[in-house]
C-alpha cells in the first residue's frame, strides 16, 4: 500500500534495540507498520530530522526506554500525506514540523496555568512515541508546527528542539537587556542560542573544551571563547549550561555576577559536586533547571528565528547512517548540529 492511501503503511525505521554505548550498536534498522492516522493525527513523510543529544541519551540508556523498540528523533520536518478526520489547520502537502513535546493532558493544574511542559502526563516524540529516524511518522496535529516556505528542511529541523529548548533556557536565565551571557558547551542548541542572544543585543562569552567549537563561536559573533573550566573575561549576568557535565555547575555559578542566574538546559546531567553557599549561591545567585518546552515557546522561537535567520552549522547524514551520526555525536565529532536527510 502506498503512503498516500488511508490504510497502514510499511516504513524503514531505526529502533533502540539494546540501550548501551554506541560502540555496542544499540540501534537497528527495521521495517515496521505504521497505522493510518487517528482522528487528530497527521501522517508525515519525513524529509529531515535533527540529531539531538537526547537521542544519544536514549540510545545509550541514560534515559530509561518508555517504549520497546522506540524510534528516536524529535526534530522532524516533512510533508503531510494524510490527515485525521478531526484535524483542522493542516492539509495534505503542508510542510510541518514535529518537536519533542508530543502530548499533554490539557486538564492538570500545570496545563491550565500555561505550564504544559510540567504536565505529569506529558508524552514525547522519540521517547514515548516513535520519532523521525524513519521514512514516515505519525504525529498529533495539535502539537505539530506549520512551517512557512523559506529555509530548507535541513536548516529548519534543528530549530525544532535545539532552537526551541535554547529559547526556553535563555528565558529561564533571565538575561537583562544588553546583558553578559555565558554559554557552557557549544553544540547544536548552544550555537543557535548564542545567535538569538546576540540578535537581542547581548554580549556572549562561550566556554567549551572543543577548539573547533570555540572557533565557530567567534565566527558567529561571540565576544570571547575559552575553555569550559576557565573564568570568562568579565562577570556574567546570566549563564546557560548545555554540556551534560555536573562538574561545570559550580564553575558557572562562580562566574556569575551578583543576582545572576544559571539555567541548566539538558534533560540529563551527571552528578553535581557539593556547592559552597558563600562562593556559589550567596548574593542572590540562582540555579534553575529547564524542562522541555511549551507549544507557545515553539511558536515564539520560530517567529523570532524567522526574523533574525540564524546560521545553522550543519553536518548532513543520510537516514541510513543515523547510527554513525549518533556515534559521531558521542565522540564530539559534530560541530554545530547533525541532521538526517531522507535517503
């Protein structure tokens, strides 16, 4: 049966078979059946899917699997092939994006307060539901983004997580106007967030261990780029920790000026060593976590990105090399963001 018809279809997809180090080959490529979209769902033909460190955490077992043989990938761009009977606002042929947040209950106190990212019943693309490391995907239309024509699918894909979560992290960091921002780690999300902060008039200092990433930071307009454990050249009004390294939390807190805020952007972080109250938190320094995003975050970021048009540093992989993309990410061989393209 072809993908444009209303019944189930067969697709080639990557699945996490046995979570473990990438050297143990935790991913396997299989054929699977995808049911026709439900009343509020879209069937998408995937044209590009960003590769996120969260996918790596899932493959290596840092995130406990929630769905057996789950297909990773939550930065999906594609074309709508079929729409459910109750879907409004989407039509066949539309370019759409699907991101990390895949569903919420809509009735809990967090959802009612506009904080759906904290919904205890939330579901996530590529963790609870099969994601975009596949030729086709089915997503809830209420959590999909209509994407205007313009930047290529490959350029847009990283915006759907790396961009959105960076946007939320920047909001959580409460950077004042024309403030001094420190960014720890400089991968997919960080290089987009730096450009967002620069477009807002911030001074950005990047602190990361990779020399190539430091060069990229300077090319994009950072005021300085140094090693992650070095002090920035001036006190910081705010900082964002993208590297999943708990040892950097006290380092970043020490770099904050009085009243500064550190936002930790990752879904996974190694253990944080002991903090000294006087050195790390006194004088109203704040440590905050970042948890997923709301759909409003996504809409706001995509609108802002359309205005400042970030430069997306890409490494392209065909879909049949998804395991290689995650292996390269694990070995810090990706500068910017890796994106899978349809093969």
